[in-house]
C-alpha cells in the first residue's frame, strides 16, 4: 500500500512540475491590454514612440525629451500591467526636467508579440539604439528597472559595460538575483533554478557593470524578498548606494519617498562626470 501511495505522490509531483514548466511564462508575465494615449494617464507632455523590434513588430513606448543638460530616465517596468500604470510613478522625474522613456514591451499594452527574456532584451536594446540615433549618448542615460524590469535594465547595463561603454547610472527597484531564486521563494518544493527558462540572471552580471548603482527595496516585500536585493547589492562593485525602506512592500516604495532619493542620486552621479 505504501508503495502505491508513494508512486501516486511521485507521479502527481512530476505532473505538477510538468504543468508549471510548460506554463511558466503564463505564470511569469501578466501583460495588461491596450492602452490609450499618454494624456489619458496624466502625462500629456509625453508622446508615443513607435519602434520596430527584431521580430518586425512595431512597439509603442512613451517618450518625453529632456530639458537642457538633463538626463533621460529609461523605465523598464515589471511583469504585470502596462506603461500607463507607471505614469504616476514617473511624474516626479518629468517635473524635475528629466527626459523619460516608458519602455513598451512585446505583448504588453496592446503591442504585438509574446514576452520572453530574449524578446524583452531586444525591445530594450531597440530603444537604447534609438536614443543614440537621436543624439542622446549612453552617459546621459539612467536605466531604471522595476521588479522584473531590473533584469532587463541590468542586462542592458552589462551589455554596454562589456562593449567598453558606460551608461550614466543604473537604478534597480525591488530587484532579484535571478528568476530562479525569485521563483524558489514562491515554489520552494520545486527545482525552479533548474526549470526556469527565462533566467534574468542579474547576479552573474552585476559585478561587471561599470557605472554607479542604486538599489531601492522594501523590507516588507513579499513578492521579491529584500534579502535578494541585498545579495545583489553586495555582489556589485562600487560606486553603489542603497535605500532600504523598512515599511515598504513591493509596489509602494514611492509612497515612502523613493523618488527624491533617486533624483538626488542621479544628479550627483551625472554631475560628477
């Protein structure tokens, strides 16, 4: 009898693992549907930016040009929703005079395609190539990653570092070390580190990044525990700074005053160049 129960348990476990493996991107990405123009979301100074990615799809991002001598903050959002959902978050940067790009991903906000790690990297690289083409050099960029977007921002900073170029600054909000580590928090009895296909392995890249880093993370974050952000911070080279917010969770860091700290960090970093 015990053997039969054990066999049934093993078969059930394998079945659950198989279902999670096959459907992992549906668990990882939760893209919001079509969105309206920027003014609908209170950022009328932004305009739609249409760029074609490697799949031949035209993706919509939002862009506001910087005021004279100001940087451009390129915002890579997390795994759910749309760029419209981040309009309130980037308002302080627009008010400061920073240029801002809310990066549109494939499959999000009515954009064609389906999200994947490689796909989001290409979408991000397409935006950065456009910035260079319009005369805004990497040293004037602040790459900003939010949650899953921290993996995208870190990959872009790493690519430029290994190519011999340096971006202006890198800001990571609620980052993780790798997607396998983050998934293990929620699925502790499944070998997520072996099964995950979209790895977003920031911990393997962070020490090669040759620019100032800031990490912002809440101690009450139950989606991406702060311990993962601290591990990533410890692995990074100087110069680096951190903002550990004791009461903040995963989505409310700006309710605890994160924006002024990021603006101050960006100004100090870029003015020191």
